[in-house]
C-alpha cells in the first residue's frame, strides 16, 4: 500500500477555516490578552460558535466526533496564532467517556459553546508525575465524599467552573487507589490561590486547598479507584496534541524569520545571505518538518485504533525541545529587537517552555519510551 501524506479534502477545508479564524480573531489580539491578564471570554465564545471547541465530543452534546488528526490540525493552527491549548477539550472527553449523565448533559454542551471550562487537578505540592504520591483524600460518608488536601500548579484557577480532581480513596493501593471526582469550584471549603507563571498567561495559574469539601457520590467520575487510569487513557492523545501545538509556534517563528532576514540588512546586504543565519533557518525547518511528521503519524495511528503510548511520549519530549531551540534561533537572527516584546519569539519561548513540563515532563516521557522499548522491568522506580 503506498504511503499517503495528504489530508482529506474535509481536513484541508478545516485547516483553512481555522487559520482564517485564528488570523483574524486571535493573532492580532493575543499580546493584549496576555498583558491584561483577563481571560477573553468573548473570543472563547466565538471559538465555540466557529465549531472549534469540543471537537471530539459526541454529537448529542454538540460535539463533532472529530478524529485525532483533525484535532492535531486545530492545535497546530492555534499554536501558529499564539493561542494557548484549549484547556477543557481533553477533560471534556474524560467526562464524556466516564462521567454520569447528569454532569455530561449540564456541562458538555456549555463547554462546546465556550460558556464553561473544565480543568484537571492532579498535581500537588508533593506529587506530580508520581500518582502514587497523591495525598488528597476522599472519604465516603453516606451519599457523599468528603475531600481534604491541596492541588498546586493547576491551570485555569479563575476560569474553570469545575475540575476533575484526583483523590485517594484507598491509601494502600498507590496509583490504583486513586479516584476521580467532578468538583464544582463554588463548593464550600475550597480556597484558591494564584501564581504568576512564566508563560501560559491567557489562563490563570495556581492551586486550591480542599477543606472538608463535600461532593455527592454521583459526582464520582467512573468507578472508584480508577481515576488515574482515566487520566492515563487520555494522556497519549494530549501529549501528541501539545507536541503539534509547539510545532505550530515554531512554524510561525520560522515563516516570520524568513521575511525578516530578507529585509534586514547588515554590512550592505540582507542578513539572509550570511551562512550562519541560513543554517539556523535550514536546521529549523528540517527539525520542525521531521517532528511534524511524527506528530501526524502518531495521530493517524490513534485514528487507526492502535496504541500510541510510545509514539506520543517520543513526540512529547522531542517536539517542545526542538521547537524551543528553533524559536530561540529565530530570536537570535533578529538580534536585539528579538529580545523585546515587539516580537512574538520571546512569547513563544515562554509558551513552549511550559510544554516541557505539563502533561508529562521531558524526563518522564523518556522513561515512558524506554519502558515501551526495554520493558517494564527496566523502570527506575521498580
């Protein structure tokens, strides 16, 4: 069977639609949104009206049941425009797959419209990638669960109306003793706080403390002690989408840089004639194209129903790393002006740097790849 690297006509149309929307509605305003530190709800609702939110959700909740490649197209184009990853899409998918009907019918249509956002609260002061270290407890009391603990380094503290919170229901089972609860943020006993993050400023960033927070047992997402499994089932796709988002940012910097080096002159000639400048651009396009192909191959495999744990971990450690280097080289080609906020390169560097940490750090993803290649007996924590 011959290799086919072409998108379908429908996917190409979707790419053009997203790029046109992003060029008009997002790219010209993203700097202003960052400076204001106010989430642009009006724009977010426009994204919902344009059909750019909740793509993979069932049609009965307003979604489009889109495939993974289409999701990749969306993330690549949003990365090009400088928009942060749509926070609620993957969490909405977790809820759609595992949540009770009363939560799905209330929250998912509103998310698709851009009226509500759901986040995930996994990380704690003493536990991130190590799910076995989660200390937030959920204790069953009659028809409710009472939650106590703290979640930290959480995205969307001020924007998310609810979080899928991971809490320990069995203290003796490690990661297999963790459950997922749908916790609305207006419940009594929740104290929020904010951090000033290096990047990802379109959404707020911080944490919250849970003090005897009572949630009904009907807010248990799926089965008890299965919460970490639900998260891991979505991580593979999320990692690939973060990777292609980084690639979109690197592509935008490269395209802008090509135009810049043709116009900027030094020593009586365009700087694009200097070999060192050319090398940065050539190496950048080469790295980005290679990473982009692995991203889309991973998403294609997902649509084929194949396991993508190895491929998604590969691209999650690799794409942010090379994208950061490519954007940094573009900044270098611009010289002093590249070091200012007059250019988007410094913004993209801060955004991509966060992708090396969120949803599995560079190191964790390398461990995952090694596990898939060498076997579980070579895990460092066994």
